[in-house]
C-alpha cells in the first residue's frame, strides 16, 4: 500500500513536467505549449507541495506535505518520513522508522511521466479543453481539463496554470471510484547545484537498516 501511494505521488508530481495531449482547443493548446516550453528550460526543479486525498464515501480527507527534486527521469522525494530516490533505473525507499531500505527496479510500464520525455511531443493520450480563467489565491490562472481516451483509472485531470509564470500550480485527478487526488505546488526552485550521487541511496551509509533487495 505504501509503495502504491508513493508511486501515485511521483506520477502526480511529474505530471507538472509532462504534458501529452491531443489538443483541438486552440486556447488550451497555446497555454500547454507555453508550459512545455517553460519546463524545458530547466535542468532540474525542486517542489514543496501539499498532496490531498479525498474519499467522501469512506470519510477520508488527508493532506500530506512533502518535497521533491526532479531531473529527467530521476527524483529525490521526501514524504511521510520516508526518502524515495531513483536514478531512472533503480528506486530506493529509505524508511528510518522501520529501519529498512527497499530496492526495486523502476517499472517503466507504470502510468508515470518523465521530465522532458513526453512534453517534446503531443500524442493521442488525452483531449484538452480550456474551461475558464479564474482567481486562485490571489493569482490569475487558466483552468484546463484533460480527459484520457482510455485505459486509465481516472476520468479527468483538472489543472491550474499560473498566467504569469506559465507553471502548473495545481492538478486534480478525479478517479472513477470518486476518489479525488489534489497536488498543490507551494514553492518551486529551478536549476539547483546538486551533489554527485543525489539521485541514489548508498545502503552502506545506513548500517542499522535492513536492506530488502526486490530487483
């Protein structure tokens, strides 16, 4: 369950960096092209975010803060006391409370998105529709709906794009089972100077942790 949750987080976060849609709506197309062009100027990004899960049927409404640094297919995520790191091929999950480091191969068949891989081309995975311009926390934003054509557990993603900096500030995923996931960006930084090995975990540095290698 924890693994599924973390994969969901990473997928939503990465969505801010990857837009792949069949855009017949000219206004939506113009906005998404600006977002894509903007994202491609960064070698890496750091987000501080809030992740919300709402499930009215089971009276669940959880808000979880976190942060992530992303570069290409690589990421370093801190959430729920855990550190999840990937170099694009291998994923390490360090759980200090459980004193465990789990190692997995990255499953590239999962519904996740890379940094620059998808935004360089527009495919037929989604249709995009411009909804309206609105105020959100004092800022003018574009609201756009992305509808997957098939094969998804959700029926719609609604994104908010800051009109000034052309950046996605919020993404809401509406699942078919009526669960809603919301990812809200609170702060982001770009082009950080990162130390060597930032997107890997060396288990030898955690001698008290059990290593569970599932590759």
